[in-house]
C-alpha cells in the first residue's frame, strides 16, 4: 500500500468556501490534542458541509438529512472511547434537524456539534435556509436557542475567516466533550461564495467576545443579554459565549446514563438484537 491508498477524497467545495476552514479546524484540533484518527468519528449531515468527513482520514458516517445528532449521540454512548464530532449544515441542522438540536442541548450528550452556517442550502443550489438573511422573517439563531435551554453546557460561534480563533474554539469544544461535560455546540459562520457570499456582511457584523474583557462566559444570563443587545445593533457574538461552570456552587449538568450502560460488545449487541426482533413477533 502507498500513501495514495489512504488519500481522502478531493473536496467538492468551491474556492473560497468557508467549509475548508471548518475542515482545517477539525483536523488541526484533533492533531493538537494528539487524538489518533482511529479514535475519531465524524458524523456528517447532507449538503456540501456533509461531505467534510470524506476529505479526512478518520472514521466517518454520512447521516440522513437532519439526523447528525441522533447518530452522533448513539455513537458517543455506544463507544465512550471515541471522540465524536457531528458536522453539518444550517439547512440540515436548523430546519429538518432542529428538533434534535433542542433535545441535544437539553440532554447534553458528550459530543461536539459544528454547524456550518452559510445561510443557504448550498449543495442544492441556493434555496433559503432558516438562517437566510431575507426580509420575510428573522433569521433563526441557534446560539440564542442554546443559551435559553436549561441543560446546555457549551455554546460558541466562530467565523471561517478567523482560523486561529476557530481552531482554539474547536480544541475547547473537543476538550469539553471528551471530559464528558457534555454537548459542545460550535456554530461556524461559513460563507457560500457561490450562492450567498456573506464574508463582507460578517466582516463588519461581529462582536468578538474573546476580546471583550467585560464578557464572562460562565454567566448565562449576561450572555443572553449581550446577544440580544448586539442583535438590536445588527451584530452577533463570536467566540466562547457560554460554558457552564463546574464546581460545588453549580448544578451538575445533565448526563443521560441509560444508553451508556448498554453492552456495546459485538456479542452483547447480537443478543440485544435477537431480543428486540423477538419482541416484534406477532405469531
Ligand atoms: C431527505 C432528503 N431531502 C432532501 C435532500 C436534498 N438535499 C441535499 S443537500 C440539501 C441542503 C443542504 O443544505 P445545508 O445543510 O445547509 O448544507 P450546505 O450545502 O449549505 O453546506 C438538501 C435539501 C436530501 N439529501 N435528503
Ligand atoms: Mg447551508
């Protein structure tokens, strides 16, 4: 076998696509944390964003439209040794997949979820997604959603044009999930240069909380207030917006324990499957 044997696919992204930056951040963070690629699982959605795992030497799974989170959650509970990163688009995660996002914030499974927000359905040629900047309705804001749900533990936003910050946020998100503090949500503003080029909009429309000495990422209420105030000025926050603190003064974050106790060995799975099939017998 040669190196060529292990060459991942050539990306389908257009030149200038923000998704390149997300791929670089995932690979850079995994390498910085010295996570062997055989201990990494990238669960991707559909769309251009959903092809990101094709381009990496890692375990990967191309989930059904909107089903990154159930697939990634099952993976994380079945094999706690794995670092599980969900990676999908805004169309995938904020439209058909939005219900799963709400419950992931609530249940706090130990995984990273990176959503490449380009405000469009890129692969299918530019239909409006829930984050499209159209006048008919306000854009969906997943950071505000995450901040508002009790149980959420890590809410961040990066911009593909700020690669150093994005790498740092990705490292922090992976550390959060691997320490089993729970669900690390990282939205990445990732412009689609072909159908919705938002580089200049975001260049002048962001407030970097990592550079803001007044921002306390452990204060959920202040984070909500900040995001709301910024919105009224046409801005949105980027950086580590909220991370639930640990310690005796804070409620423990929810950890769903049931699925982790399943016997995930091949023999255990086979027995469970036989029982399940038996339970559906009607004659
Ligand atoms: C069940 C189902 N319905 C529709 C599609 C068609 N489809 C492919 S990509 C896509 C949109 C992807 O948008 P997004 O998740 O934002 O990814 P992007 O291409 O913008 O990165 C859709 C609707 C599909 N793959 N599966
Ligand atoms: Mg999209």
